[in-house]
């Protein structure tokens, strides 16, 4: 673990262990006050966690830089070599020039719950992998009973451990009433269930520490990436963000398109504008995330009346349409809750039902 400043006057290496991290913090505090010190670090798996915990407990500000951002910055500097010392100096230079904002210090119990959630997801992924392995093994003429039994046993154990982990997760969640209240509020949004509420509550930054719903969309990689050159202009899904959030929102988006009036109206408008199904689903995921942000920010359950167009559509759908006897051509009732009077094979007049 290398420590450096932007000018190259400081270059120290410390072991990436608990004692080594303590030595680094003591070394910093002997030379600088916490108020004038900011550490820029590149997170790597779990190897940075002891460092940020020690820095936060000592009152030293720190900034965690996305590894992709660090790599792009290094390329912009035309860096030809890559070593730990060069990386440390580059991060220090990046922090000084870009005026990076400090990262909020971690909340230990919340980080523990997030780690437990991810462990459950990994166990479910392993169970799915063993299920696929079992399907492939059953197609082989040389498979033995012992191998099949072993595969089935591994799948059962993974599912069992995942269930135990989830039960423990909910048990720990109940010790934090504020967190359970957030889950309850999120579930008032049609399409959002327990699993999505867990992911949104634990994986996304705290609402109090987030500037706007747009920041959540960017964090999840759901913000549009505009590509423009000359007269050509189009947009793509950025995907620069948390794949876990996108995965957690995919199925809820499909459910919300069918059962959430606010989302349904939004999706139908996009389809009418010629958008493809995948574009509509991505936009709905973004819309759903923004609604979740609004619910948590206000501290109130989802209110359909805040979406006037959707509220009118929902009220209209709930009305049973009587068959009106009009003089002239026979009327037909269609699925759009309007009365259609046919005049010719190619022309129809829609009469709204009061």
C-alpha cells in the first residue's frame, strides 16, 4: 500500500494489514492535521476497507475514486508505466486538480447488512450454476449416479445457505426500525417487493447524502449517454454504474408496466413514440428508481394522485362501460374504455363514456 503526494516529495509504502494501516494513519497524524488532509484511494474488492475505517475513525477525509475514472485519468496524462508508486502519485495529482469531494464515511452496521445481502446473492448464483450443471449432466451418456447425487447435494446446500442468510438478514434488519420503515415505504410502489426494496435500501447511497434522483440514476448506470457528432445524435444506456441495482430493477419494471398506472402510462407513451421494448424497459427502470427516491425523500407512501395522467387512466379503467344505444350504426365496445361507432371500414369515431 503506497502513499504519495502530487509533487513526489512523499513516497512511503505500508503493509496492507491492520497494523500497517494503523502505522499509516499515525504517520499522517504526526505530520498533518486531520482538517488539512484528504486521502484519495482506489477501492479494490475488500482490500481498502480497513484503510477507510481507520481514516474515518481518525477524522481524516478520504475520497474513493472509481477505478475506471482513475484509469481514464492516467491515460489522459499519457502515462507510459504502471507501478504502485506511480499510481499513488497519479491519484494524489487527480485529487488536487479535480477538487474531489470527500466520500461519506461508512456506517458499519449498514455495510455489514450490505455484505450479507451480497453473500446471499452469491449463494443464489452458485445454486443457479449447479442447476445448469445438473441440466447439462443429465444430457451426458456417461454421467454416473454418484456425480448426479453430488451435484444435487451442492445445489441443495447452496439454496439452504441462501435461505439461512436471508433469514438472518431480515432478523438484523428488524433491529433498525428506520431501515424497515424505508422498506415499507418502497413496497407501496406497485412493482417493488421485498427483494427490490432490500437492494434499493442497502446498495444505493443514502437519500440524505444524495443531491437528487438523477444521482441515483447515474449511480445505477441508468442515465442516458448522449452520443453526438455533427448531424448524428443518439443516446445509449450508460451502464456506468451498479449492475446489482439494474438487475434488481429489471423484473419490477416488467411488473410495473402491467400493474402500476403511473408506469403504464409512461411506457405506453414511449411505445407510441416508436421506442423499442428494451428502450422502454430501461426507461421504466429509471422512472421506477426516481419514484423510489421520491418516496424515501418525502417519507410518504407512493401517491398515484401525484401523477394526474396515470390517476385518470386508473379511474377510467375501473369504470364499467355501459352499452349505449345510439341511433344509426351499431356500436362496439373496445378495450380502451371508449365507445366506438363504426361508420365505414376505414373510419371510426370514438365517443368518451362519461
